[in-house]
C-alpha cells in the first residue's frame, strides 16, 4: 500500500508542470484577447515597422527605440499577413511568451527535481512581468526564449560526446541567431562558453580549439552588431538620462550609493519573484543556498547560470546596460532556476518544521505574486482608446480635441495606422500640444465644448497642471481611465 501511495504521489508531481503551463497559457490567452491599447513604446515600434521595409529595419530605429533585426523581421512578416492591429503586432511576442513556459520546464527538468520544479515554474506562469511582456510589442519575451533555448541546448549537448563538426555547426547557428534575435544574448553566450570551457578543463582539453572557434564566430558577430547598431545608441544622452536610476554605481563610496545599488538589484529581484518583504527574504535565501550548492558540487552549471548575471551587473556598473526590470526580463528565468535549485536543497533538510514552514511561505508568496485574476477581468495598462471613445461620445471633433505631447504618437497610430482608424476619423487632425504648452492660455482660448487628453496623474494634479479654473469655463469634467485622463471643458 505504501509503494502504491508513493507511486501515485510521484505521478501527481509529474503532472504538476503541465497543469502549471496550461494555466499560464490560459492566462496569456485571456490577456492577449483582452486587446488592450498599445502603449507609447509599442506604438513607436509599430511606426518603425509601418514606415520601413525589411532592409531598413536592420538600421538603428527612430523614435528612441531599440530592437534586434530578427525580432523586427518576425513581427513585420506577421503584419504583412494580418495588418497593423494590436493583436497582429503582439502575436510574435505572445507566441514567444507561451514558448518560454515550455522551455522553462525543459530547463528546470535538467536542473531541478520534480519536488521543487513547480515553484519557479508557477512564478513564471503567473507573474505580472512575464504576462505583460509576453503580450506586448517589445522584444523582451523573445529575449526570454533565446535565454532558455541557449541554456537548454548547453545542458543537452555534450561537447565530449558529439562530433566536433556537429558541435561547431549547431552552436555557430544557435549563437548567431541568438545574437541577431536578442541584444542581451551575449551575456548568456558568455555563460555557455564558460560552461563548456570548465568541462573541458576538468575532463578533456583536446577539444578546446573547437570551443574557441565557436566563440570566435560569436565574438565576430557581436562586434559587428555592436558597431553597426548599438555603439552610438548606448552612448546617447537620451539613453543615459532615461536609465540613470537603473544603472549601478561601480564603486559606491557613500551610504546613499550603497542604498542605490541595493534598491536597483532589489527592484528587479522583486519583479522576478515578488517584492513583498517575505518574498524577498525567502527567495534571497534560496538563491544563496543555490549558489553555495553549485559552487561546491557543480562548477560548470554554476558558471552557466551565474556568469551571465555577473556580466550583466558589470555592464550595469559601467552604464552599458540598464537594470530596468522589463529590459532584464531575459535574466529573470535564470534567477527562477536558481530559486528552484535552492528550494530543492532546502527541502532535503531532515526537519519537518523547515519543510512545512517553507511550503507555507511559498504559499504566501504565490498568493501575493500570482495574477490569475486576469483570466476573468481585463488586463489594462494605458487605455487611451477609451479616451478617444469618450471624446467621440461627447461629440468632440478634431478642431476642439487636444492631445498632450506624450500621447501624440499613440494618437497618430490610432488615427493613421490602425486597421480600424475610421472609427476615430472625427478626431483625425486634432491639436497636438507641445511639452511646454501654457495650458492656462490654451484654456482661455477655447470656444464651445473642448477636450484635452492627458497621460497619468490623479485628478487633482491633472487639474493643477492644466491650470483649469472655472472662471474660464462653465463646466469642467475630468474622466479618468487606466493610464490617463480626458478633460471635457465647456465655455
């Protein structure tokens, strides 16, 4: 009877990953079908796709956007068949988001036992950052696919057993695709190179030349990519200014600088596993356990997983790569894999108190972290389509419609590019406001009924910034929606 019970429990554990992936896929489908408005970054990527042919997409992008050529070509191909609507633009990231769940399971199966595999997989299936950027027109979800694909391939292909020519062919192709598909792939490839090198040093150095050849292929292409597409952009004042709060200070000398570094690291750790105090403390413990275990028991895998993270932090310290959570989404699965390894070791402790306490903490973390509610309610970020709809419901035409500067690209997309742009044709040709517009003078000049579409802010700050006073208007009605406000004014 005991044997049968154990067999049943093992079967149950074996099916958990598939249930978890299934739930994650259902969640992503629901979010994808909710068809939320494109945000500013998505619109600016869409404008590049709309305005350029395939060849031109291999050059640096306009509108302060950065994306690898193969990603752009993939999305462009989709738009050639399905147009420039939200769902067609997001289709490739959506497919990448689903593929990343499957690849995550494959990698975890090679690194973690079933008893601990479910936790990191469930975090990835239900976490906000993984869901959002798995259904958004940016390259972040395909970055994750590339990372996991490279890790899986490294753990699967044994340099000492496969034919040298086969190894060179597989990794030359895989590495080349990764570099042109994902800007941060170079960090992961550094881990892959270090992984194989450590195996060769320990077991058979005769094949080192093969690995060096593959590394040279990767290095040559990355240098080409860097000088053609990245060099000038990385040094741009815009990029340095925008991401200054997400760089590390290489040599912190003051308490404030130490705190800054800790806050930046904690910010993207929180995105990976949850930002509550209990989630941070518990998962940090699991990470420490994982690092100690790998350094003591499995140096090659330690290099494979930790070297990309070390390289990333180094690049952030030299202001070459930002630690903005969405940009480092590619490294978050690595953190989750380490969390799984740490959990496996923690559950081996022969103490019922430790094991059951860990499971209770995990349950609390998952309750706080999961976003399965979006299966049943709309996933919203910046719903400016609602602002356009409100303006039309109020019978506002283009002459009396004013759009703030940050929303102008979004407005342009919906009135000039979107397949259903005729829906908002009455708003086409609206007044597009500069960033330094004097709103007090603007409101005084209004005639009849007008509307101002504005981003973010609460109602009080909105009114204050627009300098709206009832001495200029009979009525002032502010209608909020997710991510913005529309102000209806009647003179």
